[in-house]
């Protein structure tokens, strides 16, 4: 295999934590690229991402051999490889259902655009927010869901409806052809096994903080 | 050591992924408790949390010995232990700075209340949202920050301001006595090393989805 020219996803199950870290490495590599850094090391990437150099090497090893011994990694190349691993060399238009406060915050979230994600449709079951505009996007009634998903070839749905409505909206998105769902509602949803569902629970992050505040002394 | 009666945080560095998983296990254990389940196994917890039984045992082993061989874990007890490990047996009032769309969504986020987190103050640098109400909380100008933090003994700050303002707000919170920060702004902030900072980047979650959608076939 020619070093660093092909990316092969092994059949081994890749831990989700590895994927999250790759996403963090790619952010750091893009930062280096912007500052015209040409080569880097696992040590530098590790420092930038807050992990160990061994972890960086182990995470990358899932996807082939990168870098050259004694020289390190070419920033531009490695950045491109990780973007391809994460699928970021393609467009992933997404739709969002739930045009309340959280939905409108996400529809306008700067972080999505920075990473190349575009929300192409915002929907609500409630007629109230329908017609509202978030930037260039107009909130549409649910009747237009299938049309937008088909026209824009959308595979990703984002759910920001209240807990009680999450399951119904999840099913509705799957019916309309959605393959992967990011669920921001504090309610776990059950969908067919071939649908990739990720549940975002903000309080998990707070619990990492309270653990750290708390563990500054022994717990009795 | 009497089994399961004391929780000791070893001096070993606990991986952050372990803490995140403990938070997930505790959610599942609470679900079991609500359904009057008395004992459970690492296999059942693993299934509920989407990990392997070995992972559950390894994560718990950082904090002592729990459960009884051949019997399993007492749901109520294990739930209590994990809550104590995460510091959830204490109150952690928090303040939020940035009363825009995301800030107001978080101030009203059902998921925080479910886990016992309470936002005791919402602040904004902009006079526009000052005076608005989110449930029982009124948005206050920044001048009241120190007073609320001192009075309510707040250690946690949540930042939901635009990227350009994040660093300033972070420094302001630290000056006011905040020890841990959850940063929702898509801008990394630099603060003294003794301050615990956690950066929430919604697009990381989307990248886990695109990785999974993409890796359904080999990447060339």
C-alpha cells in the first residue's frame, strides 16, 4: 500500500470515541493548515486535541498508514484523509423538525456552516412558526417534508421537538427516507435498526463537569 | 472494603469516555428503577447503554467493587453510587451568559431539570433581552453576575454567546468565581488551567452520523 494515498475502512468495528476524536483532530489540523504548517507529529496533534500521542496513532491506525517515520504527517494530506473518513468530502444536506428556540438556534448555528453542513429545510407541526425565516430558510409545514427530502437528496434529519413529539417525528422522518437522525429531544426514540440515531443530551456534558468538580476530593 | 458501600475515586486518571458512559448507565439504571427492577447485570446495563458487558465492568472498576458475583447489581444501590461519583447527590446551580435563541432554549431545556440541574441566573451583555423571562428566570445585565454567583454559590457557567464574545465572557465568569464552564460557542476559549472547560460542538455529532452513513461502503 502506498503510504497515505488510500483510505480503507477495515471491517473491524471502529469505536465511536475514535470517530469523535478524528473529528477533533481534523479541527486541529485545519487550524494548523490555516497557519501554514506543512508537517506535524502525533505529539503535536495529541497536544492540540488533549489526548496522548499513542491514542492519536491508534485512532489513525484503524484507517491505514499515514505519515512518514522521522518526518511526521503532512498536514494538508492528513486533513484530507480524515475529512474523507468522516465523509466530509461529500455534501450532507439535512432537514430539521421543530422550529422552536432550540431549532431556530441550530438552524442558525455558526458551527454547522464552518464544517460544511447545510440545513436545507426547517419544518414544524405547529402552524405558528410556519413562514418564519431563519436566515435564508423558511419554516415549512410537514406536508412539504417528502418533497424537500427527495429534491435535495437529504439523508440526515435533526429533531428539536418537545419530548412528547419526538417518537412520532422520528417515524415520520424515516417514512420520508431519512437514514440518520440527530435527536436533541430529551426522549429516546426507537426506530428500525438500519437507521443511525444519535441522541444529544446536554446534561451529559454538565455531568462531566460535576464529576470533575466533585472528584477534586475523595467522595465518601 | 465492604462491597458497594463506599465510593473511592482512585488517583488514576479516569478517561472522560468512562465518565460519559457512567452518565449513560445512570440514565438506564433510573429507567430500570422506575420499572421496579431490583437487580440487574452488566449484560443488561451494557445492552441498555449500547456497549459491551466488559466495558461496563471496566468502567465501574475504576471506582471500587460493586455488585455480588452470581447475583448482579442492586439497581437502587448502583444508581446511587454512580450519582455520587458524578456528584449528582449535590446541587450544582449554574449561570448562563447569552440570552439569544440557544441560551433561551437551554434555560428552558427539559433535560437539565430531569437530571436535577438548575440555571439560577441568565445574563446578557446586550440590553435588548434584559428583563425577558424564561420560565421563572429573568434575564439580568452583567453587573449582577458577581452577586448571583456569590449568593447562590454557583460554580458552573454556561456560555451561549456568539463566537466573537466567548473569550471575554469566559474570562468574566472566571473573575466572578466560576470553576467549570460549558462552552456552546463555536470558538475555543483559553482560560487558566485550574478551570474545567468543556466545549460542546454540535457538528461533532453530525460527523459521527456522516462517518456511519459513509462507511456503509469502502471509501476510495
